[in-house]
C-alpha cells in the first residue's frame, strides 16, 4: 500500500531528508512543512510547503495540507513544541498515524522513534506485569548493547545548528510569525558554549580532582546530574519551571536528610550538563544556596566528569527525568526521579518522598530492569544518530524499516 508521509520540524541536520529520500525510493509520497528559514534550508530540494501565517491559522491550514496530500503518517522531532502539539491533536482526530523522533532513551548511538508520543507522552505499556508478559514471549528480542559508534558529532551538530539559525534569521521576513521553541538568543548560546569549550580542560581537571578526592577518601555521596533549561523534559514533563527550581528542591531536601553518624560526611555532588551554556549560572546559585542552608563543603559542583564512574560509586542518583537515569539503573544504582519519566516506576526508581530516599536508597529490581530495557529497545529505539553521516544512514535505514512495519 502506498503511504503519504508528512514531515514537520526535525533536528537541525539532513536526517529527515535522508529518511524522506528512502521513503520515496520505496514508492511512498513525502511532503515537508516548513515553519522557518532553517526548515526551508533543509528541505528546499524536496516536496515542501511553507506555513507563514499566525499561530491561530495553523489548525485549518494544516488540516488542508493533510487532506491535500492524503496523509497517512505524520513525522516530527519533539512532541512538546507548540506547533507539534497542535499537529498531533489534529492528526489524531483525522486518524493520521503520528511518529515522534527524539534523542535516544538509550545512550549512546540510539535514536528514539515512538508511535504517538515520547517521554511523558509515551504510550508504551511499561509496568512490571506488562513488560514481564511481553518478555515471556520475546526471550531473544532486544539486545541493549551499544551500536557501533559513528564519527564524532559535536562539531558537526554545532555547524548544522549554526546554519539552521542563520537561515532562520535571514528568512525571517518570509516567516514573520515564527517563534522558536528555544528560550535564548542563538548568539548568546554560542557565546556561552564557546566559553565552555575554552575552559574545558580546566573543567576536566577540576572534575578529576573532585572525583579522585571523593573516591580516595571513600566519601559517601549522592549524584545530581543536571539537564538543560530548554529541555522539554524540564519545561513540560516536570513540576519545575526551570533547573534552578529543581536545584533548590534537591538542596533543601538534602539539608533535611538524617544520615545518622554519616550526616556530616555524606556529600551531594552536582554535575552540570555537558552542553550547558552557562547563562543560568547553576554553579554560583547552587553553591550560594548550599551556604545559606548550612551545607557548606557537603555540596560540590563539577562541570565535567566521567558519568558512569560517578554513578557507579554513588550511594544513589537523584534527577528530574534525564535519561542518565537509565544509565544509573543499568549500573544497578538507586535512582530517584522528580519528574515524569518512562523509567519512573515502582520496582525501578525509589518512590515516596525525596526526603526518605537519602536514608534508604534502594536499587532497581534486576529482572524487571532487564526486561524493561529490552522492551523499550524493541519498541522505540533505532541504532544510529541524527548528525554524523554514517550515524544518519543507519538511523534512516532503521527508521524506514520501523515505519513500514507499522500499519498506516
């Protein structure tokens, strides 16, 4: 059966173009919808349409596009963007299948492709009973070992992103009502990242020194890995307005914790996200708040560090809903998640109040975890990445297979 795939916004890379080409080669129709100059830059050689109206004009306009192209499937990256929320609800009402891409639940070298929604909008049946029943009939499915890594992607990713933003700025007259989902000006973000890059060796030395001192002294510590302020996991799928609010909640709970004879020895180690721009000044805020709470040196902040090493030696990991939680669970470390996450479930993460977690961190149920990781691998993960050439090729080929396996 010939199908018609309509693409909305994707990542700032040619990934959607790669996938669209494979779909057309397989005999299916594709149509890209552009909302800004960056979208146009990545789709100009493909069948495409431009939405240039105000936000209120989108529902009827998009309905017309879906009807005109006989859409059977809608593809998009990130289902929390305002234009995508409108589109997802519209598509569901029209019986158009929705496929959502996102960075991989499993890291590295996986991407997420899930039917209906991802993260807090995921429709996967992930409770222990459902996963165990599935595992009982799929004993050989779903290896979770890392895929073969492609070439380094950070520089490639940055170059694509800069080109995307430049095109959006240059063609702003063509899309006068477009509003980006990102909270900061691109120039400010790249200035912050340039500063971070310039300080990376200092950050790495500091992290090595802090880590080495903790391990040498056998200091018990909990790890708190931060996320990005712009992450939809924070903005949509958590109780916090921003990462600063999450830091406050964790510090205040840690201050109340009673570790018995270890109270003055147990530390909280906060690790920043490797792509943080520094605009929110998490370090100065966290350390100032720690002083105000009388925690002093019991709270330490690092900008870099070996995450698996830090996790493996931690008493437990507290986070909002970062996928580093899955890394921690795979290492059999106790995890407390403050937000909505696919892994925040009885038997995997610690439930109840955060105040109780510090004193009684409980590791995940090993059997449930193994089945859980296999299940999400089979139902939502595709090997590859969005940016490197070889990674995109693997991800596009795997996505094609996954999409064509699903009935329209």
